[in-house]
């Protein structure tokens, strides 16, 4: 914001404290109720057969679209590579990753929260893709 001008004091306002302060528009101050959370408009579902699909997964997550990534058609080594890529992608975008079935993962951008209601005990571990 530039300096305030007044023609009566050589072009500059004197610091008397009687001048109105500039107040930026605050959209939160005019709302009577809490803001609504925008509805999720789409979820991408991918069933890649090779690592070349990593770019598509990354583009969806970076654009804010959650991705269901089904790795059941990939070899064990390729699936592990894809999970490693997805983990880095999620870390870099501050998103989330949730295993929803064997070799099936939900990747979410930072502004999407996943609520896990009931999860059975799973002894196979997160990275065990075989």
C-alpha cells in the first residue's frame, strides 16, 4: 500500500491518528456460518500393468484428484516400484496413502481426509506386495 496523500500538509498525511485505516476485505468476516467444504468431484481409478502409468498417477494426485491404484496386474517388482513412487509422490505433496486391499491403494492429495471406520488386523505389512 502506498503512502496516504493529503493536499493540506505538503502532500502527506500527518500522523494524528484521526485518519481511517485501510481494512482489507475479509471474506470470512461476512459469512454468517462456517464455510462449506467443497464436494469431491471425481476420483481416478487406475489398474496399471507397468511402471509407465506412474506419470498418470502423479498428474492426478498433483491436480488434486484422489487415485485408487490397483496393482494386481503388475509383477511383484513393478508393484513395489510403483508403491515406492507413490510414497514419494505423497510425501512431496503432503498427501495421504491408504492401503484398501491387497495391492490396492488410495492416494489422496493434501486437502482430502480419509476416515477409516473399521480396519481388520493385517499381518502382511504395508510394503508386502506378494
